[in-house]
C-alpha cells in the first residue's frame, strides 16, 4: 500500500507542476482526495510511504503534514509506552 500511496502523491505533484494555478489543479486534487479518502488516512500506509527510502529521498520539496501526522499516529498506535514513542520521534529527525 505504501507504493500506491507514493503513486498518488507523485500524481498530485505532477498535476500541480503542470497546471501551476491552484484554481486549475485544485479540481483534480479534490477528485483524487475524495476517491483516496478511505485509504489515505490509514497511519500504517503513511508510515510505509515515509519509511521507504525510495519514496522519502525521491520526493521533491517538503513532506506533507498528513504523511508526517500519519507516521506519528502509527507510532502512537504501535508503541504504547510514551517514553519509547518520544525516543522514536527524536530518532526520526535523523532519518
């Protein structure tokens, strides 16, 4: 699912690059977001995208907040101890 997440991200960025004006590409982004809404918000998929070096280092610009947020949500769900969560989040910045 991380690969599909990456493909959707690249598709949106390509549309943005080609259409430049937000009014032009926002229509297409809304369609993609509406269709992808059921799957995109799963934290595990965002974490898979974030932790895959091909996607992480192949992405131009900043990581979207929803990807980082999904990554942190995944950590919170998988690691119940808050002290361990804090250590993981500190280490992510060096990734």
